[in-house]
C-alpha cells in the first residue's frame, strides 16, 4: 500500500497557496488531503462539479465510477464535457479533464455501473464515498455497503430546483440514508425521481455539487460539518437551506441488520 | 391556552393549517394533505420524526412541519 506523505513540494505550496493560507487549513490540512482517498460514484452533474474541486484542491487519490456515456442532453449542466465528449464514457472523459487541471494527483477510472458484484472491489480502501448517482437502487446499495463496512458516505441529490445533502458517518447515533427515507426499495413509483424523468435546472447541480465538495473538504480536513447529524434541504427557488436534525431509526432494515450481525 | 381555539401548524414554510383537535398528530397532517406516506420524511421544528412515531407525535400550536421526499437525480 501507499505510505503517507509528510511534506509538500515547492510547486505544491505554490499551487495550493490560497487554501493553505486559511487558518484552519494550513500545510497540515493540505497533507491530509494529499493522503486522502475519495471515490465519486456517478460522474454526471454533481460528480463532475465535486470532482473538479477535489482534484483542483489536491486530493491524493480520486476514483471515478460511471458506466454511462455522455449525451447531448447532459451538456447544459455537466460542464466537464463538451460536444466532442458525446458518445464517450463519462468517467474516462472526466479523468482527462481533471488531469489537464492537475496532474499531481492519482485518478483511477471505472467505466462500469456500480452493482452488488463489483461494489467491494470499487469502494474498499476509501476514506470517503461521494454518492452522486441518479437512481435510488444504486443509492440504497451504496448506503448499505457503507454502513456495513463502516466507511463514511456523503450523499447528494438534485431534482428540479431542489437539492439534498447528508453525511452518514455515525449511523448508530444519527442514522443512515435508509433510516431517513425507510422503505424506499419498496417504492417503485419513487424510482422515477431522476433528472431524466423530472427535469432539472442545470445551475442546481453547481449549487449542490459545490456544497457537497465544500463539506467533503471540511470532513477530510477533520473540520466540523453540520451534515454528520443533519440533512440539508437546498431550495434553489428561495435560496433557503434547511438543516434538519437526523436520528437513527430503530426500524431501519440496514442498521438493524448490522446490529444483528454483531450479536451473532 | 384556550382549548377552544384551533392550533396553527405551518407546513414547509408555505401552508398554514388550523386544527380544532388538540390531539392532531404528524399522521393527521399527512392525511389531511393527502400525502402518500411511502418514502416521505417528516421533521417537526427541525427534528426528523421516524415514520413509526408519526401516529404518536402530537403537534402543538405554532409547530413548523417539514415534509419532503427523497430525490435521486445527480
Ligand atoms: Zn439506518
């Protein structure tokens, strides 16, 4: 495995100087980022925004997962892609864009859909999982895997003029994604709440993706984030951000399966 | 306060609802709004209330209720 780095090079001090000068960031914080491993599931609207900031900020190892190809209807909001990208895999295209931005980091690409067969291989070893996917089945799968494997998950989603953000890192206290929305897997009608069926204001992926990147950086820098015990509801119509207090749900299937596996 | 006066509940900072019954619960509000309970989440005064507690969670005059569903777009 990679050993952690404990010094920045001159060009890194130069490149990251504007963030290192922040009081609660500093060289120590920058080294934390350099020694971090983050996986981004979904390289569409949210994923490409988050990835650009994390790559730009110097996260040491990024992995990108997306089995979809770029479509013309993605271009209004997925700013890492241009017309030449149409028909090409999103994670491959995004990697090339990110390397042009910063070749000081390592990027791994997985041009496959995440599923129960490859999830162990693709998510293991990361310090943080960022859910930027576009469907409930994958969201539930990622949540379940992260809770079972005790890997922190920051989940973001958008639709229309609305966004949602939460961090699942202490599910026993503050609950997981399933604790919050319970029974989503049974709600096939709800499986339609995606950009392709409900529509989206392109700028909302910028708003919510930027919040996700901002709080992911705070988490990796070991700075407090309200998202570990709250869900943020972002309203693009009124500019209101509602922070609601989460709690573990004693009837959550995911959390209770962990408990029972610990007992046996 | 006076038992005869209706209690006032604000839903999603937009809908004002009045109830004569002082035992109004989260479940009553959802039924009144004809919201399918399915995959919705509810917060009262910014605290999320687990689904199994909706029927027991009695609302007070002036409570703010947030009702929202999961969204999947990315
Ligand atoms: Zn749970």
